[in-house]
């Protein structure tokens, strides 16, 4: 039986949802074209893709380049590099779905909505929104994995690809060692069924984030950058989405990768990796990428995993030379 109290509760809930949706639309409209903090000369916008709403910064002049960040970060990763690179290239700097101020879709079957295939399609559609049918991509960490999948699924769209401090996901999962498990423990923690990792991280979100960045602050990771990472990471939906990203990597992404083991990336590829990072200790990074791409250049850079923040000058120089070649 439908009671008056039930109808009142439903009406109140509907009004609340409508108000939240209206506020979100207003905020999106207000943010479109607004200046981007930490990125002088850039503008912000939101782009609706097939499966998500992607938060984007854009600026600069010249050939188009898409910059993608890693975990547990946002587009802010690029704040030391993008403003200087923008003097020669038109840059689109995006938050991956599930991260930053991009939307957090539902998981999908077998974590499909956080597959690198879905995340790559987001970014291809973002670039189409800006009128770029062909473009270069630079991806750090998770962004590099999205870019790798993009190069396989959309080879006609990419002119060049740069990957920062990664080797292919399939290679990593088939090279598990004690050293890898120690350096990348979160690969195995975050893939545990929900809500186990989400609950533990959510109860100590700032502590968890500082575990990654405290040794690098304030020189490499600035207080302003950390504040932005924390603002976004405190959102329970973001924590869940980042777990889904890793769950996808251990399931549906491996299926996609195994289906493409006989295919190679066609566009020129630049691999940069960190001298103090686990990739440098565990792999011949350039040789590993030569197994997966036709044309590969590679170089080790000083610093640790977060190259755009720890070694911005060296990263900028290598990217500029590669993108202009």
C-alpha cells in the first residue's frame, strides 16, 4: 500500500536528486572556458563521451598532443611540463574516467567500464570534440596503459606515442617476482573484491595518499599539487573507480592484450623510464617495448616514477625532441 508518508519521501528524494543534477549542470557550464589553476593560459571544459564525462584542460598552439596521467593522480601531474610544451603544441590534458573531476561510471560486466579499451575510447572522442582526427599521445603510468590500448584499437588516429615508466600490462603480469610484488603491492591489493580495499583506503585516504608522495614533497610534488590530488582522492567514488581500473587490468584488459599479442604498435614510440624506478631494475624497458612496437626509442631519466614532477626539465626535453622529430 502506497502511503502518504511514502509519497512524501519519494518526492523529497526526487527534489534532492533534481537539485544535485541542476547544480552539476550549472557547475559544468560555469567551468567551461574558465581558467585552469596551475596551467596558465589553459581553459577547462567537460566533454561528454559515449561512456563518461571527461574533465579537460586545453591550450597552446601547434600540432595536437594528448597528455594522460597515472594513479593516484589527475591532470595536475603535468603542471610543470604542459605550460612550457604549449609554446609549440596544442595540448589537451585530460582526467581519465574515474579520476579527478571526470565522471565515475558504473563498473560494467567484468569491470568493462574501466577497461583500457573504454578509457581509450573516451580520449579519442575527446580529441574528436576538439577537431583532432590525428594526434600524438603521451601517457604516464595508467595513462600510458590507456595510450597503449589506444594505439592498438585506433591506429589511424595516433601519429606518435610516448609512454612514461611502464612496460606493457601483459608483460608485467607474466613477470611477477618478489621484487615486483614489493614495488607494486597495490596491483594485488586494489584488485581484491569490493568493498575490501575501498573500505580500508577510505578510512585513511590522506594517509594512503601521503604514503605515495610524502618523500617527494615539497620539491617534486608541490603542496598545491598534493592538495588537488587529495581533494579528488577523498571522494569515495574515486577510490572505487581506481580499484576498478586495476581490477580491469587483471581481468578484461589481459583478455584484450592476449588477443593482440601478434599485433604491433604502428606509430613511432618513445619509452622514458626512471633511473630510481622498479622498471629500470626489473626490465630492459626499451627492448620490452620493441617486442610490442615497430619503431621504438628509449631513454632512462633521473629521478623516480613520477617523471613529469620529479624530472620535469629532462622529461620536457625528451618529449619536445620526440614530438618535433
